[in-house]
C-alpha cells in the first residue's frame, strides 16, 4: 500500500572510483535542507 507524502526531497548520488555515496535531504519551507538519510559503500 502506497503512502501519500507532501515532503519535498532532494537526493544526491556520488559514484566514485573507491565508493558510492547517496544522500537524501528534505527541503523545508524556509529553504533549509535537513539531511534525513545517508549511505556509503565501497565500489
């Protein structure tokens, strides 16, 4: 079952030679970005 969300999310992905990093942030109404998730794994 899918949930509806009004969150505005921003995602960054860095694919490097030694590791892959992903970052998820939530955009707030005042323009601030709150980091809500990060992950890293060797390539």
